[in-house]
C-alpha cells in the first residue's frame, strides 16, 4: 500500500512541477494578500491578537486557492478510472494526502517567514507552542482539504463549491489555531492551553478517521 501511495505522490509532484498550477496560485495569493494587508495597515500599530488572526486568514484563503485540485485534475484528465483500477481508495487518498501535506507545509512556512519579516507584532514568546500549533494546524488543514477536494471533484461547480464546503469544516480548526497562536505570542505555558490543544488533536483524529471511512464511497461514486 505504501509503495503505491508513494507512487501516486510522486506522480502528483511531477505533474505539479510541469504545470506549476498550485504553486503559482499559492505564491501569487500569498504575495498579494500580505501586500494588501501591509498597505492597508500603513503605519498603524497592529497588536498581536490581530496579527494572529490575519496570519491564519491568509493561511485559510491560500489553502482555498492551491489545495482544491488534488482530485479535480484526475477528473479533467480522465485518469481517475485508471487509478480506481490499479489502486485501492485508501492508497489513493494516502498519496493525495501526502502531496497536500507537503504543499501545505511549504505554503505556511513561506507565510510564516514573510510575517516574521514584515510584522513587528509577530513576536513569539513560546516557540514550542507555536511550532506545535503550526504542525497540528497544517495537518488538520491538509486532511480536511484533501477530503473536500475529493467531494468537489464529482460536482459541476467546482470553483465555488470548495470554499463553501471548506469554511464550516475548517472554521473550528482555524479559530482554535488563532487562539493558540495568540497564546504563543503571550508566552502562555502548555498547562494553560491544554483544552485548546486537545480540540486541535481531536479535530485531526476525527477528520482522518472520517476521511478514510468516507473516501471509499466518494471515490467509487
């Protein structure tokens, strides 16, 4: 299973390097979004709470622009039938999930670097908490985006359906990650954020379980 999942991941990587659709969309959106925010705030002092919110807003909408084509490309090229014949649904989902994980981490590392460079209020007093939030948030974002992408690939209005489905599903994750990021800026210790961390961990466990349970029905529909 792992070898076939790895092969699907490599196929997606090679396809992305040829077309650069997701990478170009992500880079352009990130640069435009951060530039607009910088021009909007001008010389105004932005507090850490607002910075954390804007940070995860950019991450959310960047994911909307770059992670939606995980399965759409297979439908457009007609390769979905071939994948159904040569690989099990779990194998296909794992390969796509690995690809989206790599893309999500790449995207958010770039966003984090730009925020740390241009926003003075992006000052982390508890780096360990921020890194943990960053990792857990990226994993949850990649899992949710992958299963949503598989759903909208079967629909007609693919472009509009993805953000409509993503918003209510990702909202609990984004809101909790915003709160945890604020705590990392304030230097809050781990004992005080156990509740918020447990929400993110539970969210990831629920989403990965539901995704593998549902994908078989979605993929073969």
